[in-house]
């Protein structure tokens, strides 16, 4: 099956250059779900079907390099709290959810991402070990652990939604013997690797050193990275509480050898110049979540400085429970505005760079940029159709900059994954969408009696 997209304001985000790859009147040929050719003007190709977008933008689907899709039914919680109190409200609720409830909430969150133009996500699953409240930035690690089905049903929901994803699992090293920890994690990885590899793009570790009281948590994660060939993204230096304690744990990852294996730091806000320098030298990257960092009063990561030093950076939407609206344009604008307000320099974050970080940059740190993140021949045909005239934003003096600064989900007319329409005017084409919505709306009645009303 082939599709020819014509008369597009094409933004390709090619690798190896800072140029956004803008083509004023572009076309794109898709064959068997992948991009076969790209050009300008009159197409020199034919296809089974033609999609004339009549001057709308066609750009890569967004990549969220840090996401928690199971939280889609938990928006609006913990509004008066920073990270740890918000986790009490949100994860204190999921502690009472069943595997099937997690399946539907994950499916709902994945469809929500797709309907807002996000076609690939690095997805942290809710760990098997239930959430514990943090005290002075520490936890005991003694909470109970749930069965493997609790994890399995989360990537099941992601796959059934039709979003591409990297599946991240916590190792929960304080529960069980070493063999039990590795066997449990191996089973989670095996479950994901048995899925369609065009959608399940990889397995990863949800790095838990910042949360874990186990003195060898970093060594466990590094051994798993080597043993199973997986990546690792750690929530790290995020919250403004217990900063010295958080910073002291950087040495655990460094000394275990995690930096050289391509560790990703999620958030990476409460840093020091020394920590940044050692991370860059070691080969670590970071995922930046502007909207989440603002919502949780976490602070502003020093992204321009990190980029200048050579660190690779991706951008994530984090989750629906701490961004509330899965809007990648809002996320980009918040990132631009935060950095400019901090540095008082408009050049510190330009729209073209921000768009790259939320597409190809995210794919690069996730290790999937050979398949997604840009519109290039050979990659999956994952793209959005965005009409600058509905609603009309006026003349496009600088089209790519207008795409970042003036577009919103109101302008998003269609989302395609592998050349297949998955959302049109905000409405999912997935046959499970209505049931997912109904199941998520059942959550308050099912969960609140078990835990009391979350704050």
C-alpha cells in the first residue's frame, strides 16, 4: 500500500544539521509504512492513494523522551505540591489499581498522546513495588510488590493503542534476592521483546537510584544494562527538596560505570557544574520536561549550557498527571520561554532548536533515531498534518518558527503512524478508544473507596 502526500509545507528535521529541512511546496511518498521519497514541486512518483494537504504543514510526529502513560486518568492531582507530595496523590492512587485498570489507563494515555501529535514515547511503567512516601528525600524500600501481570498489561495497552514506544521497567532491587530481582526484570523485558518490533522499539530500565535506599542499586542497574542490552533513564536531580542528598547519589551511577553505557538523566535540574561536566565527559544524555518542571515547581534545567558542552538532549511531555494537557506545542513554548526568562537571551532557545529536541533529539537519546524522529527516506512515515489557517494565524513570515510558536492542537488536523491515519481532528480511529474512555471514567468510583479522596 502506498500514499503520496502533496502540496505540503514540509518540515523534515534531517539528521546531521541544524537546518529544519523546510520545503515550501513539498511532497512525500510512503510505501509499506516507510518514507520512500521526498521532493519539492510536482511529484515524480505515483501511489495507490494521494493526500493533498493544500498548504498545511507536514512535520514529524513528536517524540516524548520521558512519559508515564498510565497516568491518563489522574489529571489535576497534587496541584499544591512539589514532586514528592504530588507522587503521594497520584501514585498513592495507582497503588490500589488492578492490572486491567492500568491497561485501560495506559491505552487511554497512549491514544491521548497520538491525538495530540505524539507518535513515539519513552514510557515508564508503574513499578511493581508500590509507592512509598519520601521523608527527607529518602524512602525505606519496604513496600510490597505486585505480580508481573501488573507490568505486562501496561505495554499491552501501549501496543494496542498503536503508538511506538520504548518500555521502561523499574528493578525494585529492595525486594527479593539478587536472582529474583534479575529474573523479574528479565521477564518484563521478554514480554516487551515478544511484541511487534515496529511498535515496541526497545526495553529500558526505569532508573531508581534517586529513590532507592539499596546501596548497590546502581550496580544492579548497570549489570542489567550489560546483561540484557537495555538502556536506562533515571529520574534524577528533579525536585528542590533534599538537594544535597540527591546530588550525593550521582557518584553511585558514575562509579558503577553507568555514564559510559549511555545513561539518560530525566529532569536533571538540581545539578552542579561538576556533575554536568562529568556527565558530558562520560557520555550521558538528558531528557527535559519543561511543562512538568513548571507544574511541579521543580525549577529550570540548564539546557542551553548542557547543549553547549556537548550533551545530547531530548524533550518529554512527562505524564498527563503533571502536564494535564498532552500538548507538545505548549511544551515547546514553555521550554523556550523558561530559558529566555532565565538567561535574558532570546538566542538561548530558538524555535528551530526546540522543535528538533522534541522530535529527533528525543529519538536520539532513546536510541531509536534510525527509525523515527524525522521525515527521511527509510524511516517510519509518522507525521502530523497541521493547518495554519484553521484557525488562521495570518501570514507565515517564518514558517518553521510559526509552526512552533503559533500552532496548537486546534490546528492539528490529522496524525499518521506508518502512513496510516490514527487520529483526525482530535478523534482517534482506534476501535478501542470509546471503551478506553469509559473505563478511565470508572476509576474514581472504583479506586477512591479503597484509598480515600486523593489531595
